[in-house]
C-alpha cells in the first residue's frame, strides 16, 4: 500500500499543478465536516474503481476520491459551488442538533442560495420559494428539492464532460500504466 498510496498522491499533485487547481486546504468548505479529499486513512482508488466512475454518476458520487476528482474538474469549469452545495446538504442531513441544523441551514442559504452570494447555485423560482418557506423552521431536509435539482444538473451537464476530461483520462491512464492499477485484493496477497 505504501508505494501505491505515494504514487496516487504524486499523480493528484501533478494534475492539480497542471490544471492550476488550488491546494486541498483551499478546497474545504467552512461548514462541511466531511473532507472530500482522500485522507491518509483511505487508500487510493484502484483502476477498477476509477473505471467504475464512468459507469454511472452515482458510483462517482459515492466514492470520496471520485467526488474529489469531479470537484477538481468543476473548479476548472468554474462550477465548483454545485458539488460544495451538494456536500453541504449531505452534511446537514446527518445533523440532529436543532441549533446546529439552524446554523448550517443559514450558512448554506447565505453561501449557495442567496442572490448576493458569489457561489450562488442555479435554481428555478419554484425551488427557491420552497427553500424560503422551509427556512422559517429549518430541518435536515430544508434543501432536498434544491439538492436534487443540482445533482441532476451535475449528472446531465458536468458529468459527461468530466468523463471525457483530461483529469479523468489522466487518472485512468496513469493508474493503468503503473503498479497502482492492481486491485486492493491483489496487493494484499
């Protein structure tokens, strides 16, 4: 695992530099507690996992490495706010403390819904009205309609471009050409 983990970090660093993507510290969302980046506790993806990202958007979004690669791509396309909003909604859904829910909902609204926000996501007026009603008494599901709309937008619009992007192709190619292409099961034997 050591050499494979090291190679993955090197590949990601090279891609970020080539694509002029900021460092991981610059990517963290201020209220998001889940780090989208591959932590030291999580092994890098196998070639099979990377290839599975092209099978379905759902597979990409379930994999933290996939979300991070997709986020790097969205940053290059100036639409990173979409995945940041989606992740903030996911974080809100697991919260139980009413005062924390209220604070997180307020921050999500200010960061992604407000027309004054530089990171405003594109939502139709019907969904905006639902959110405004929900903000009177926020719950973990205050932004469900908006999250679904943004997920659909990323799936239909950004995801096909990501699969054909240099980021995705380089990850698949570099993993294919090196020892990191082996599966975790094979490397354990």
